[in-house]
């Protein structure tokens, strides 16, 4: 079973330049003048006993004008890590994507170019799947660069159940989970009033208690962690990530997969240490992206129609998380949460933050509401993705996609 581990690495302008309007928004991209976490992640590969796999690092820049520098920076980190990691590590950067775009255009396949982009979480996850398939892999193992391997048997566990029959289903997708830096896997110890009202962390912990910390070891799950996912070729050549989702693309992918008849399973022995740096954007912005995400996903569920080969998914099927944010009371949750967050900002003397928090209420009623039917868009996207992946599996693409170090 051929395995390709794909690790996206997000890079921003130098610290002195900060974030500029128009730059992509990621939780904690590394400024170009800092070392970041990628080298640490790659060096931790050395602990793995099974090294019979390939690693590809995707170099993602927050802005087009720094792409060349990001590519050079990441290439240097890969060179350093390759001395001790004991595995084959390759780079996929904007220049490689340009070659793939050029190949598609030369074959008159311009309509598929938008499916492969280096901007936005979902697009970059789709590149993870595309690369794995183009390199002839049976499994795509998705890892993030702010994690470290501690379990020497990680690869063996990642391969253990994939493709096996579990109950009435085949496990084409297996997710692991994160071990937090302090050893406590609760989402957050202290929660302010707005967090308690919103309830996201509470239901996440409820889900973790129900799925991760109970037997049996492998069970169907309503949530996944994007930085610890194992996806079989029979799934990733059929179902893509949805580029219209601003964040939470991992759980949205679970929803997409389930709609096409591929349930996700969680292995409570498949863990990785998560050591993220602080998030670089204000709370009101992070909450805004969650609001857009939940409204979009709810519309996707509500727009389902009977289609051959597809499975209808209800919010209750995704309980406790994210299901409880995909019901009719979502707007009520949003309004109450944003008013409490606004008050918190005012107490801190941050009037701009307070106004942005309140603005989320209006955006939830207007801009966040999808203009087009998300379910129909997913069905159209899936057809084009499957066609693209048929081309991606060709020798021509595989030869072109020899990711240089």
C-alpha cells in the first residue's frame, strides 16, 4: 500500500509588514523572517519505525508577491530536514502549480484550472489529494506543520484499518486526533460568557468524550481533525473539499464524503502532538468565519435532494458537533454570542472590535447566506473533480509532477 504524507505549510509577509488587505487568512501563518514549526515537524519523522512513504510539503503563501521567497524558504527547510528525517521529502510550491496549470491548458482543459489553487484551506487540501493521486499513492495522510510525531507506530496504525470492512461500511477514511501541548485534551480551560453562550467548545468536548475516549477503538465519527486524516484513493478520487467553505474544511469534507456514501471513522489510538503558535487574527474575525461556515453547511444540508448514489445527511447525524450548529436556531445563537462578545470588547476598551462583533449579526443575515445552492454546487464540483482526478492519475501528470527539493 503506497502512502503519501502531505503537509501544507502557510507563510506570511515579514513581521514588520503584517497582514494586508487582500492577503489570505490562515490561523497562524509563519512570517518569512521567522523559522516557524515546519522544521520541527519534519525532524520528528525520524521517530517513525515505518518509513516506507513519501512526504510532500506544500508551500502556501498568504500573498502572490511573496510566493518566490516562500518557495525558497521552504525548500531550504526541506533540505535541512532531509539530512536526518530518513524519508523522501519533496516540495510542491507555486512554480509546480504553474506547471500543472500549463499542462491542463495545453490539453484544452482550462475549466479544471480553478480546481487547483494555492489559496484557502479547502483548495490547499484538494492539492493534498491531487498530489497523492498524481504520485500513484493508495493513501493520502494529511498532516499539519504545527504537529510532531511521538508515536513510533503512527504509520502502521494509519494503514491498519483503511480499506477494511467495519459493520456495514468500508473504512475509506480514518481520522486520528490531537494531543495538546499541556496533555489536557479539553478544548479550553477558561471560557468567557460569549464562549459559554456560543457553546462550541462545550459540544466539541462532549463529542470528544463520546468518540475519542470510549471503546471501541474504531467508530464512526461526526467530526475530524484536518491535521490527522487518512484518506483512501477510492474516496479522494471521487470527493473533493469544498472551496466555498472558509474554515472548518475538515468537518465539511466529512459531510461531503458522507453524502456520497463514505462515512468517516475515528481511531482512538491514532494520535499526534499538536503544538500550534498563537492565532494571528482577532476573535471577531475567527467567529465570523465560523458563522459563514455553519450557515453555508446548513444550507448544504437543507438543499439536499434525492439523487442516485447519494445519502441524505441530517444535522442529527452530525451530533453533537457540528450538528448543533446546523439547526434552525443558529441565527439566535449568533446574535446572542456576538452581543456578548461586543460587550467584552467594550470592557477592554476596544470599540472597533465591539463594532465588528456586532457587524457579524448583520452579515449572518445577508452576506453569509449563500447566493447559490451549496448542495447543487457540490454535486457539480464532484463531477468535475472526478474527471480531473482521472487525468491526474495519468503517466503524463505523474512525470510532470516530480516535485523537486
